[in-house]
């Protein structure tokens, strides 16, 4: 391929707004970073037909939306969406459990568009002769198999190795993730790259002080509160955090209001039931999915971020908090200590007493919060989507055979 000729890169953005959580945010961040680069690249963001208005504001002049011509997978995603009726979602889950497991073939969309590189940003993908980059996000099923059904584990055990072996390069967000890819997917170390993410908040519009106070009033938010943005997946450990809050209230007389954001998925009824059993209804708020500007406002209103997750491939909320000047208390589960880089207060996610002690410290110790905020800002300055975009552009050129 001649140096300087156009390089067409397809980037997987097949998400419904608010459904894919952190993975969707990484595509927004990447798009915003690529928009600030100049070069002979044309970025084709592969999307569901009519389902990508969330991405359009972040595209640069060298990018465009590429609708999947078959609509492959969109119907299933729509039916499984949180806003679909519960019975319909249950029926679709049952159908999914009966589906044969295998990596589908491309429907021809990227090939017809002349893509020379395919960037799979999520765990799922398809078979294609186009050279690809694969980002499996995490291998949680290896570490916490109990969080998945037998069918879900089998799907991952088939899909991940197939897409990793197809790829020219595999990308992890941490050294821990890289070790997992090498050890469990059988990928040669020289084919794995580590590219940490950055805070996607930098790509969102800034809320005005009036908008911030308007949001507080409209949602009836408490004065100071701790924030935890995460879908209610089991491994996000909402239940452990609720136990720690009840322990603080009952044994130490400390009441810490917590605001939760993120899609309320099918595990949410279990979480809601535990809130009622522990008598925490007046202390916690589950807002569900919020808009980007609202999320940015919540980061500015909060006193601290708490992340009790039992496993993360990276831990996006941690670096979002760093960029927002918010002190962080997070679990010591993979790969959060690596992401935090010494700028967060760590605790064992399986030890409710230790979690409660960490929350009490960050809630009551102003000097600690000031120190963590300063360290977090310094750590956050080491990470940017512009740098992420530069590194991915290097990979695109490498995979395409550019010098």
C-alpha cells in the first residue's frame, strides 16, 4: 500500500444507546480522539441502521457512520434492551440460551465499503478476511465463572479464542488483561498490545452551574453523596456496597448517601430487594441511565467515588473521577489497582468490614480527600483519548502494512 493513500478503517460501534455501558463510552472517547488527528485515514463506524445518534456528535471530518446492511443482531439487542417488557426480555434470554454457539460470518458490509482494517471494540465480532484488531475487554469468566450461565461461559470460551486467533493484533487495557490474553487465549505475547483508556468526560459538554443545581433539584439529590456509576451486573458488587452502607449506619453511626447510575438490568430486582431488606431506601438512589451531561454534573456534585467491583478489565469510572477532581475509593480486584496507579484508597471487595472502613475514611477525612484528589489529577493527566487515538492509529497502519 502506498504511503499517503487513504486507509479505510472500520470500527465496531454496534451498540444501543445506554445498553453497553463502558464499552460504548470507549467508542465515544476513541471517536473524539481520532477527530483531532490528521492523516490519510477514513474511519467507518459500523452501526445498527438508525441506532447511532449517540455517536454522531463525536465524529470528525474523517469519519462516517456505516450502517450494517443486514441489521445483523439489532433485533436481538432491541428485545433485550432494558426498556423492553420484562416478559419479552425473558423470552429473548431463553432463546439466546438455546442458540447454537459460533462466530458468525460477516454480512459483507465492511468488505463492500472497502475497509482495510476492522477494529472489534467489544467481545463479540464476526469472521472476515479483512485484517482485524480485537479488544476482548476482559476475561472475567475465567476468574468469576459463577457470574455466568453455562451457555454464557461456553459462548465466551468459543468466541474469544476464535476472534483473538483471527486478529492480527489483540489489545488489552492493562498488564493484567494482557497476561490473561496470553495465558487463557493462547495469543503470542508479541501480538498483544496494552493501551489504557482515558476519561470520556472530556468528550462531553460541560454543564453550567444552573444546570447542575437544576439537576439536583429535579432528582431530589441529597447535599453531599458518594457516586457509583455502573450497570447492575452481579460482578459490580452493588450488594456488597449495600451491606457496607448498612454496617456503617448500624455499627458506626455514619450515614453515607449514595447515588447509583447505569442501566438497571435483570439483576436489579435482587439489588432493589436487598435495599428494602436493609432499610436503605432513604439513603440510596438508583437513577438508571443518565445523559452524558447529567453524568458529568453528578461527578461534579459528588463528594467521592466508590467502586466496589469484583472484577474490571480497566475501570473507566476511576479515571473519570480523576479527571473530575473527585477522590476515589475502589476495590483491589483486577485491574483496578493498576488503573488507579496509587491514586485511590483500596479495599478488598469481598470484605464488607474493610469496604465500610474505607468508605468512612474517604467520607469523613477531608485531608485524605484532598490528597487523593491531587494524586488522581496527576494520574489522570497521564491518560488522554488523543493519546489513545494516536496509539490505535499506529496499530491500524501496522495491520494495514503501512510503514
